[in-house]
C-alpha cells in the first residue's frame, strides 16, 4: 500500500481536510455513509472490473463520486444509484457527464430493468455496510443480467463471500455466491482512508459469473437447502434437513452425516439432487 495517500478533492484543488470542506455532503450514519478520501484506493477499486463483455456499469451508492470519477474514465456507459438526496445534488453539480444517469433510488427496491432493460450490466461500489447482505442477495436474484460485480464490503463480509468449505466463516453467502460466480478476495482497506472512519477494516472483492451458471438441480430448492442447513450449522445435515422429507435409506457415513460447513458448493448441488425427488413441490 502506498504511504502518501492523496486527499479526496472533486477537481477544486486540495483542501485542508474533508471535514472542513464546504459544500460537501454531511455523512449520515443511517445510510452507511463512510466517504472514501483516498484517491489511490478509489482508483484501485475502479480497476477491479474488466469492463469487457457488457456495455453498462451500475455504481451503487456513489456518494460524492470519488470512485465514480475513475469509472467514468473507462469506455463504458455509467449509471449510478444513490438514495441520499444531498449526494444526488452534489453529483449533479460536479459530474455533468452523468446527466440523466443519476438515479435517486433505493438500490434494494428499484426495478433495474427500468435502467438497463434486458441488457447485461456490471455492478461496482463502496457499498453501504448496513445493507451488504441484501445487496448480495439482490445481485443473486438478478444473476442472469450481472456478469461481473466488484467492490468494497466490511472485511469479514468480503472474506465470508470468498471463503471455501472447512472454515468457520464459510456459510450461506459463500455457497450461494460461489455456485454462480468465481469469487476473489482482492485487498484490505484500513479505516483511516474514510471519512468518517468505520470501526473495522474493509475488503474488496470481485465476482465473475461462471460461463455455465445454470445449476444441474432445482435452483429454488438449492437456495432453500443451503439456507436451512446453515440455520443449524452445528447439526449434521440429516438432522437439520429433516423438514425436507429425506430418503429413508440415508447412511450414517453419507453426505448427510456431515455438517454444512464441510460441504463444497458442488456437494450442495448433489445434496439438492438427492433431495429433489422427495421434496414437496411449491
Ligand atoms: C460507504 S458510502 C460510499 C460513498 C462513496 N462511494 C465513497 O466511496 O465515498 C455508501 C453510499 O451508499 C449510499 N446508500 C446507502 N443505502 C443505499 C441504498 N439503499 N441505495 C442506494 N444507495 C445507498 C449512501 O448514501 C452512501 O453514499
């Protein structure tokens, strides 16, 4: 990591400190606002997408645009979605090239087909940590439109998403994301590069959708099996998955004798295939 962090400045020259700068957005805790003040980190995050194989990028939560400005340098159509009216006004004033592409909406509630139709788009962001899990679940729901996803989460969340089986932090997010995406933990970012600084380290990851991302099992059932198994993660699968009306001839030493954190994504798919003929259809 470089030592001389450059201060954040939206093209108006250096300022004594972020807190003192006039006309900037006041950080609101309930919106998870921790503004990045280090240009090198912002540029590095901007470089985490490949910008190929799709025409559009959506940035979630641009705030004052510190990351946006690096995405705008790429040859790609950039849209941003921001819930905070004050940030939206700031972006409209400082980034005229975003005209018509700043969506003042809640990412979790907005229908993104209103922006991109049925076209493919990548997602990037320094995400609001208070809704990180919901962001990942929405991305999974829309996976057929999202070939690439990168950005910053609380370090533990980023690590959990990329974790492999056998670890204590391996869980629902790891299995569900890795069923459809290659997940890479890229680098750690310290609290000192934010204003206000969060209490914990942050981590940047990249998710690249697998070429064949349709599972060889009932996908709805796969989600249910994974979630149910991890709700009682200390039980063996034969106990935690009782509600699924399992086959009667389960052997002790089979996959069902294991705990969920021991199973790879592929084994969860196999498990779903075994359960599928017995599962009550919804
Ligand atoms: C951690 S800050 C990052 C801001 C900016 N990208 C940066 O790096 O300085 C998260 C941003 O997400 C925005 N945000 C929070 N909840 C949101 C939601 N549901 N939909 C869209 N934006 C949201 C906040 O207003 C804030 O600007």
